[in-house]
C-alpha cells in the first residue's frame, strides 16, 4: 500500500471520528438541557407535592374535626345502596309495564263486556217484549222465567246454551206438530189455518188471527146457548134421567150380580184347602150416585134434584174429558173398591193385600193372579157379541201343583172361557174340563215336525188317563196329522 493512500484513509477516519464526537457533544448538550429542565420540573412538582401534602394534612384535620373519618366506607355503602335502588327501580319499572299491559287488557275486556252488555240488554228488551205479547195480561215476565219456567236453576252460560238448543229443537218439533194438527180433517177444512212463525200466530183463510176467531166462536156459542129452550132442556133431562140412568142401573146391577155369581162358582172349588171370593164396596164419593141410580124415579123431583146436584159438583171434570172418552165420574167401574178374600175351609177369611199375598208357596201366591185374569176376561167378554171367549197362555200354571191347576181350569170352564195353553208337560185330559183338544208336537229322526190333535170329551166330569184303553164308545180320539 502506498503511503499516500494510507494517509488519506486515516484522514477520513479522523474526520469521521470528529463528526461522531461533534454529534455526541451535541447530544450531550441536549441531554444536559433536558436534565436541567427535568430538575426544574422536579423542583416545581416537589413544591406542589409539599403544598398538596400540607393541604392533605389540613383536609385530614378538617375531616377529623368534622367526624368524616369513615366517609369512604359510607360513600361505598351509599353507592351499593344506590345500585340496589337502581335495580329495584328497574324491576318496578318492568312490573309497571306488565301491570300497565294488564290494565290495558282489562280495559279492553271491560269495553267488550260493556258492549256485550248493551247488546244483551237490547236483546233482553226485545225478547221481553215478545214474551209479554205472548203471556196472559198481568203476568210478570221475570216471575214467569225464574219461577214458573224454573229459570233460576241454570247456573252457567253453558247450561243456558244447552237449554236454548233444547228449546230450539222443541220449538221446531212443536211447529211441525202444529202444522200437522192444523190440517186435521175435522177442523182443517173449515178454517184452513196457516201458521206464521214470526208473529207466532194462526190465521185462517180470511187472514183472521186465532184470538179474533175465538172471540167470534165464543160469541156464536153464547148465542146458541141462549137459543136453548125449555123443550131442549127437557130433552136433555130425558136423556140423562132415562137413557143414561137406565144404562148405568143395568150395568151396576149386572156387575153386582156377576160378583155374586162368581162367588157362587168359587164356593164349590177348593184351591189347596183355601177358598177365594170377591167383594165390591162403593167408594165414599160415589155412594150417593149409586143410591140415586138404584132407586131413581123419573117422576120424583127429589131424585132429579139430587142427580142435578151430582152433575153440578162434577161439571168441570166431565166437561174436561175428551169427546171420545168416558168421564171417570160416569164410568161405573170406577165407583167401587174391588177386593179378593182368601179363607181356609173353617175360617171367615181376610182381604188379600200386598203383605199377605206374598205368604205361602209360589203356586199358592200365583192362584189369585189367575183367578183375577179369568174374572177380568169374563167381565170384558160379558155382553159382547162374540161366540169365542178366548184367552192365550204361554207356559201357564208354572209352579202350581196339579190340584190347584185343575181347579183353575174348572173355574175357567164354569166361566165358559176358551183357553189356549202352550206347555210341554200338560194336556187337556182333566176331570174339570168337559171338552178339550190337545195338540201333540213330535219331531222324528229326520227332524221333521208332526202335529196330531187329541180330542177329549168328559160331559160326566170323570177323570181318566190319556193312555187309558179306549172304551167301546170312545169319548176320546186322535185326529189326522195336521
């Protein structure tokens, strides 16, 4: 390396070193200035710290004098209470919002109820006016609904709705029945009624309402009643005093005679050592009428007066009876109390009632029932233009011993009743039966059913067996297969 180059290089290094030293000196000077500045700031801060310390001590002394040593704790406690209060406030505000919503809902419900109440009141007024128009004058609608029609028994809306539906169905049914009845052949052709549902009124072919028609008919009836003269009244008396009284006298006498005749028949028959009889006693309310009927004299004014008094006392009941029916007051069968008595052969007897009827064996209890059936059948057939007085029995005389059964059959024969009896173990061969036909049913091995008739005649009242050898002049005979 040449000396000149080395020197130049060293000069450059020196120059660069001087530049670095100058920079370092400059930085050092700047740092010294910053240090001085910081020292000044530090001294100022120290003075402020001293001042603040003095103030702090004075403040502590003031706090001590004022009794505020635990102020921080109190402030923290107040902060906590404040946070709790804010939480409670938020909760109350949420509840307030909820309650406000419920209040609005309640207000809407109240508005709906008020609107429905107004509508229902209007409907109530309309229905009440319609009901008043249909009720008799002077009837209180509230009393009619709650008491007469028992409206107070409905405790819920559902019950009322159900009853309304029942009423709707009943109304529809009543309208159908009404339309059928107004077409009745007896009155439909005369008035030709037409029913209009809205006014709930009947109108005839002249468009006259039913009340007007009733007024006209009532006036016409009153005029006709005034037209009745003495001759018509006398004719009516003749019908009552002669025809009706003769009819009732004949039937009352015949019924009393029939009871005596039946008792005479029953005296000859013993049902297991017991005898039966019937008694009839006039009821207290009909004793006077029965006595009048038995002794009435068309020419005796006293009897006529008593008869008129009877009809006057029972006028309403007689007039209320349907045209096709017999008034109970004029049905002689209702004038008596009917009793059956039972007695052993050596005692007077007692009336059969519910208590003593249940005493004894099953067959003994059943005998009075059959005697009643046969007696009632004889009473019904009596005087009728029927040649065959028939009764049909299925499994008759169940539980009744043979002796009592034969006596019942004999009593039926005395009453001239024709019995048809279906039974697997009975036949008509009985000493008490004068004539009978037993229909024998036989099923063969091919399951074919064959019917044979067996005829029995016993005019002398003797008892034989079904399979007894046939005499030379047979009283019994088999018929051909039916």
